[in-house]
C-alpha cells in the first residue's frame, strides 16, 4: 500500500479493526468522573466523531444520557456494534465527521477521540457548530503514548513516529497547537490530563503496533522489518516478559 497516495483516511484502517479493538488502550474512569462532576455528563447527549471500534463510547455510555456514535469505516463501526452490544443508549451512524447527517442542535458535548487529525478542519468545524446545542462544548481527547519518564515508551514512540514519516510523509499531528487554537472559539480551551498505565506482553505490543493506521500489513513490503524493530525494543526494555506504558490521556475542551 502506498500510504502517501491515499486521500480517503478511512482506508488506512481497512482490516485493522481486530487489532485496534483488542490492543489499543482504553480511557481512565477518572476522565468520565471528571466530566460528570464538572460538565454534568449524566444528563448530556453526546456525539463521538470518528468513534472507531468504540473504546471511548462504551465507557461513556455508562456516564451519559445518549451517544451518537459516528464512524465512516464500515469495518470499524461493525466491530464497534459488536463491542458495544450491551450499550442501549448508543445510536450508530455510518457517516463521516464532516457530514454526519444527524439533526441540528442534537449534542451537549461533541468528542473527537484519537480522530481530530483525520478531519477536514474547516468542514468539520461547521458540522460541529450545527450539531451543538446552545452553550455546548467540543472536546478533543488523545491517549499520548510518549512519556519522558518512561524509557521504553520514549523509544517506542520515536520508532513508530519515524515509521509514520517514512510511510506517509507526515508527522504525528495531535500536538499541533495551531489546529486547536484555530478550531476553538477565540482560540480558548481548557486542558486536562489523566494518567493511567497498562502492561503489554510481546503479542499485545505487536498487535498494538499493527493497529496503527500506517503500519504495514502482513502481506506488504516493510512488514517484517517493522515488526523486527518492535521485537527489538520489547526485548531491550521488558521486565518479566512485559513492558509498561504510562498513558497520558489529554483532553482539550471548549466552545466552538
């Protein structure tokens, strides 16, 4: 696959829904408890744009009134329906973030979780404005894998960042402050960070790595080279056959 020529971002994840669902990190309960306390989440109707396989929506469903789960990739949304099959307050929408086809003024809070970098910012901003109720909020949420105090995660993040640039010509975009400032009203938003840890054995780390949008698939060129580097990093830092990520879940929330 020539990732540099792909325009439709949904194609990056074709066939990756199983690894994404099994091995991507989840989100800490403290984040949702904070949203209940400070944003009255219990009474809110929310939209998640680019909801993937439902990692965020499944937890959020226990804390809010209703969720509109928007995801353009049919493989991902079908996995999400399976993963969230016991969540009766979720409505699944197989459309893009830029054109959800949802009614106007439907959401108290709109979330973009691990997805903001995929959007056409100008188009999606108008869609967010249309969907939000008066005084509604927009929130960007990321699981940041890089931790300056964790030598394993620093090494791993550096490695996958280099592969991202090699295969796509791009750099990781979630730290693009200008994108956030241009999106939020008057460039103003609040920032919150919640730290949580997860242990990975080698199988899990390989699965996590394969879930990355740009990671080569097994039948593709570079796959063996890519996985070999993952194994080398694991072997260097493993303790009792596990490595540990200290994920920093970052939330940027404000008006649009």
